[in-house]
């Protein structure tokens, strides 16, 4: 159980185009408005070294890396992110809101592109050793999410280029993770306006904070 004034570690997960990045920003702004000291960060990335790895894994051809190599790259980025950004912020009593974390690696590399979940979890236990206090899963129809994601037209579309089947597998996988860890995961319906979804997220976080204070 968390103590009053302690930092909280909240992550957002979801398929590409689910709106989780927008909702992570909205939540960070909402929490700041309540007087919390908030660090908004992302994965892969969130520290200088991890941002360099981000360019390696999110750009280029879909088959640029094998799933095994991606697991190592993402774990390396996450370790640096934890050391340099997340853990110092939590130790200082700040709230950390992170766009993606280890659950994305469990999905993209561990399940959706192979049968490597055990490897992901072994590396996570060895090199990371920390789960979020709360994970907000923004649930979205895969067809709608992929359309949204592709409309952004950025250089970071390597995973979107795997197509709709990957997104469908990922949605099912995320929902399975949420079912297996109901104490950590909270599933939010991503349908509706940005404001509507933000209100759902804010209500969920308020209930979480009240339960852990």
C-alpha cells in the first residue's frame, strides 16, 4: 500500500491509435492541476540513451529486427529509463505517467510476433524488477485504431506496417493481461470524444489513489 505523499507510477497501454498518448498527456495535466508533481514520459524513450534506442526500433522496415533482438533492445532502453528517469522521480515523491511500459513488450515481442513471453518476463525480472502501481488500458477497435495510427504519417510506423492482424492479436493479448492482473490493470473504453475518455481516466485514477492513500 502506498503512503500519503508517495510517488505513484501509472502507465498507459493499448494498441496503436488507441489514444493512450493523448490520454497520458491529459492525465498528467489533470494531476498537475490537483497539485501533484508529475513526470510525463514514454517508452521506448524517456531518457537520452533510451531515446536513441527508440529510433532504432520504431523506424525502418518491419523485418529490420527479429523479435528476440527487439526484446533485448527494449529491455536495454527500459533499464536506462528506469535508472535515469522513473526511479529518481518516484524516490522524490513525484507521480510518473508513462506512455507504454513492459506490457507493450510482452505483447509486441512476447506474444504477437512469437511465443517469447517467458523470455520477456525473465529479462524483466532480472533487469527491471518493477511493475507499475496502476496500468490504464485504453481499449479500442483495432480497425479504427490502425486507421488513426496510419493517419499520423510519422517516421515511427514500423509496427503499424505489420498490419491489422497484429493489432487484433495485440488487443486480445492486452485484454488477457488485464484479466490476469485485475489489481493493477483498469480497462477504459476508448470510444467517444477525447474529453469523455479523459473523464473516464480521471475517475479511475481518483478511485485508485483513494484506495492506496
